[in-house]
C-alpha cells in the first residue's frame, strides 16, 4: 500500500534508533506511534502520536491523570486521529508535510524533530536516574518539557494541568526500580 503523503527529502536524515535505551513500554509506544502515523497519512511520528501511544501502552503514564482528565485526553486524541482535531500541518511540529526550520538537532527519519529530541532526553533522564532503560514517565516528561510540542498543545486543549504534570514528573530520580508512578505512588 502506498502512503497517502508523498515522501520528499528535507536533507540528510538519521535512522530511528527507538529501541536503544528505551524500556518495554516506551519502545512499544514508539512502534504503535509509527503505525498510527502511517495510518493517519503522516510521514513522521510527532509528540502527539507518542503521547497517544504512551497512554495506550503504559499504565504508569495513565495513572498520572485522573479518570475524567484521562477520558477527555483520550477523546481528544481519538478525534485528532480521525481528523476532527486541530489542523496540524505547518506548525512547529508538522508531522512531515512541510520542512521545519530552526531546529537544532539533525532530522531523524520517521520522527518530527521534537519527537526525536524527546526520545533522546528520555534516555538521558533514565541514565541520570539509575542507568536503566527509559520508562514511559521519562518519555512523557521529555515530551511535556518543550512547550512547542504538539502533545503539550493536545494536553492543554484537553484541560490537563501541564505545569502540574511537569512538577509531578520531577527529574526522574524518584522513579527507582519497579515502583509505581512518579514518587513511588501507584495512584
């Protein structure tokens, strides 16, 4: 099956190395985000694709949101994926339809620049914590750290408290071993 969006080159690209340094949940989320982006006709995985897939694959990430907030967020993400959400093309994180100018990192094949940076930051955060693989909460923290991320826009439009989420996620050092969510709670 041919992709609906034609592939064009925007300069040299690196291959996705999504599994390097990622734990099971974020690796599964990246794979699901790739499938979602292809199904939606997007050439690149953006941070909203990653957020949607994290919510589907990581119970610890879901536990960061209360029930009504999680329902609103998932509803908004589903609307977006079936085409009723915001008009996404042409923003800072555009899913690949247009070249993105002004990003400091080199393009990574298959990822928007902000999604690529989020994956890198998640791995660094995990290394600071305990040297283990990045967890879903590490990836979520890296995603919401950049206010330009499409996922931050989605969270805000769904009524999530993004600054509060950043605070709850902290710097990752509280996520040790197999404990529940941030600060060791399983909420």
